[in-house]
């Protein structure tokens, strides 16, 4: 008669958690996999949304080679640069190294060909193997105090 009051009812329900731990482990692995999948999908989307085509890079580098006084654009004695006019004497591998620094062999590589009617100069970066895309720009070439029509061919690796 007094025995029924001696039972601890709180202790009877305490073992239910012991049957649920496999469920929590499975749910934890499922949620971790779901979060990893969502992270992977979002990173793939961001890389596709931000990626620019190679032609865009080639256009930007072409403008740099033609218009920058640090590259091949002609500069007069006062330091004024003339965009679109390339200096024949400045078109060397050393100028290319100063203009475009490559850190390792996986960086972008270039082959530049400056050609007028009777002469042609070819320079390239150390890590250049073969071109993937090519662009030709018509420029003026300053050589021996004279201007000549010519073209600059740029191969992007």
C-alpha cells in the first residue's frame, strides 16, 4: 500500500533519451551534408557569376600595352604619353617584364608581335607556350622620329 508512493516516476522516463541518440546522430550527419552541399552550390554559382571570358582579359591587357607609358606607348621629352603610338625602341622583353610582371608559370602569358610594312619584332613572357586567344590592334609606330602604320598582335595563353 505504501509501496506505490515509493516509486520514483521521474526515473522511469529518463531512459527514453537513450533510444533517441542514434536518431540525433543521423540527423546531425544529414544536416552537415546538407550544409556542405549548399556551401558547394553557392561557391559554384559565385565563381560562374564572377568569371570573365578570356576575350575581356585580352581587351584589358591590350589597352594596357597600347596606352600605358609604363609599357610601350611613346613618351616625349616632357613625359607626355601618346596613347595608340608605340615606340619601336621601347618594344623589348625588358619593357614587357617591367610592364607585366609574372609570378610563376601559371600566370597569364603573352606573345606580342609588332609589325610595320617591312619589319617585325616578337617578344614574349617567360611563361608563354602557345596562344589560346589572339587579338590584332592597328597602331602607329614611332621609329627614328617618323610615324608608320602597323599592327600589334597579342597572343594570350
